[in-house]
C-alpha cells in the first residue's frame, strides 16, 4: 500500500511519536493504548516501504526517511486543522486550535496574553511551546506553529513580523554591588566585572553584544547559560553581572534581590513582535489571536511584566 493511502490517524500517531521520541508518550497524548499506536506506526512504515524510526544508543530517533515523511505529515495535518477552523468560522463558531511558539524571554508575559485571549474566546484551544530563538525560528520556518512571539524578528525567512510592545534590556547586579549606588555609569565601568550571559544566537545576547560594541567596550564573559532563571540565580550568588530583559526580573527587583545598574545608554529598547510566515493563510482563530496581540499586547506586557 503506497504512502498516499496513509490515514490521518496514522499521521497523528507518527507526529506525536516523532515529537516525544517515545511510543508510550505518544499513546498518552492521543489517549490510545500503546499497542494501538504501535500498530498505526507499523502500518505507516509498511506504506512507506522503509523504517521511519531507529534505535541509536538506546534512544529512539527518526531515520532519514522518517524525517522526510514527518515534514509532509505535519503539512497535511496543519492543512486539515486549518480546514476545520475555516469550516467552524463559516458556521459562526469561535473555536479551533492555535499553535504558538515564544522565545524563552517572552515566557514571562506570554501566559498573560493567552489567559486574556481565552477570556474572550473560551472555546479556542491554545498550544504554547517555549524555546530559544533559533528553535522558534525553525518551528516557524517548518510551519509547525501558526504564530511566534519573539524579540528580534527572523532574518532570511519569508515572515511577517509586527511590533506590539516595547522590550527594554538592562544590566543587573546583586544587592550590595560596588556599582549599585552609582549613577550614570559609563559602559566602560562595567569592563572590570565578569558577566554571565545568554547563549549565542539568543536575541538578548545579540543586543548585549551590539550595545557594548557600539560603546567600544569588551566585558569579560565568566559563564554562558541558556536559562534566564539560572542567570538570575548566578547573579544573586554574586558570580557576576548580567544583561537581561527587564521583563524577566520584575519579581526579583520587587523583592530587592537584584538591582538595576544606572548605565548610560540603558535601557536598550527593542520591541516584541508577533510573526507568521508571509505565505501562510492564518486560520480564523489564529488571525483572532494575532489581532488580539496587536491590539492588547502592549497594555498587558506593560501591566504584568514591568515598565518599559
């Protein structure tokens, strides 16, 4: 039986198994038994004529054929979901599913956006994934999500990125730091202190590098971390300074566990964007979420994530 005869049930089982790299977790997500999922995948592999999964160092992985089929399977599933959302809209229904990816820094306010949206559209299902910028761009490029919320919009990708809120970035220090009480610090004054920074490729890291490069300053990097939470803990432990989004530190500032350094040229103000592929036809629920973010995002971010 050729792959063109694959069923939607098989494709959904395959998509879940590929995301989790676990047949058992795919079964849990789909509310099916493990034998049922295994049977669907076996039938799909038979249609493909070659294995879609393999075991590598005792871990489940996609084969080259599996990765190829996955791209097409996800495209088919997204088209089916979009068709259902469009049919719902024609029937006057305000339901459907919207898949949203946000960068790790946006996770501090994204739940507020989703909660307020659900108050208006309680029957719309929202799926939220959080990742670093590169993975969010990959999800957008691969049409795995409807919309993405990020700071720096993607380059070299056919995407529409629209500004909805200001995004200030600042330098933070632990309480009692020698620079904490000084005003209008020159950026060069920071060069004597180690910095704990985000990983390369993150929007925060890029903004930091651009700021210090423009000031002609090189700051020593003591440690690189991919987590804002880990960075904040390290700064509170007096391991160094850091350059972070103002929106990630509201609680620590209120509790006086961290302080903002008064540095000339800061905050660096970037912007938050809501993005989607330029050629993508957004479903009615996705378009409603996009419009909601553009209309209400600035107010929600300012209210719940600290001043800009």
